[in-house]
C-alpha cells in the first residue's frame, strides 16, 4: 500500500466550484421538469476541470431537471448515456437508468493519485447546480487543507475549546493505493451535519465501482439552523 497526500486538492475542488458558479442562469419558477435545454449547463464540462478523468468512448453526460410534486425542491439529475441516444423525457426513465448504469461505471481515471481524488470529488459534488429551495440542503463542501478547516470553523463560529480544537483534526486529502482497491479520505462540510470525514473505496480496475458504503466519522457535529 502506498499513501499520497493530494497537495493540489484545493485546485481540483475549486475547479468544480468555479464551474458551478459560472453556468448560465435559469428561471427556477418557470423551468419545467424535463431534459436539459440547449442553453443550459453542459455537464460534460466537468471533464474540462478534471483532466485525470475521462468517459468511456461513445458516452456523454447529461441531466434531467427534476422537481418534487409541490415544487418545493428542484435539482438536476446527472446521468450518462450513449452519445447517439436521445435524452430521457421522463423522470422515471432517468431513475431506472441510473440504477442500472451509475456514472462511475463509465468514468475512467488515469491511475494517478490526483485522478482518484478527482473521481471522489466528482462523485460528491456532481449535480450541485440549479438547486432550488429545499434542494439547497444537498449542498456540501469538500475541505482540502488544515487552513481550509480552520477558516471554516472561524467563519461559522464553531471554534470553542470546549467543543474541539481544529488542531485535533487532520483535514488533508489522502489517497491510499492498494493492489486491487483505492481509498480516498477527505473531510466534508454540510450545513445540516457539520464536518464529517469520509473514506470512499473504489475498484482500482475500471469500472471504478464503490466497493462498499463509505465509512463516515463525525468530527464536528453542527446544524446551521437554516430552513426553507
């Protein structure tokens, strides 16, 4: 087993975040449930900021815009399809397709430690765009360094000697490369759960399926109290 600290993890995450922040806008109240429209964000752009990842030849990323029955929450459902196939028109079709054809079955890394973190970051952050109302609860943030962690704790006023000192937490992004599997360890912040450390395990040979449910360790439980 070899272990690698991903020193450019902040650049990888920032690439995805910047992509989300600079996409074309939509009118959330009038946007109908249905396939991606021509002037909306193209999820294949993820690969432009994740250079160590590629899709299986002949496949593309797409999304279906989904809202619950009362339109209290809307979000894109990102999926993979054959390039020559038409986008899905119905939500049930998308969900059934994703169950049988998870995106990770069609994403390939170049085998580098950075590539494995890109795969984990993509899995965590994909689809965090065009979120409306209750779907904003889906937002999360990957922490990429000790400084990132300390800044977050200060910003949300969590730092308290009686709770936890940030020095007690290692926020480094680590990739552990085993003979047949890869472990990616990273910290994630969510306004509903606080700061959690995750260990995601992937099959080293494509398809890079997740080998088991992610292991979670709650580091700083927290609820920002924001409700919609």
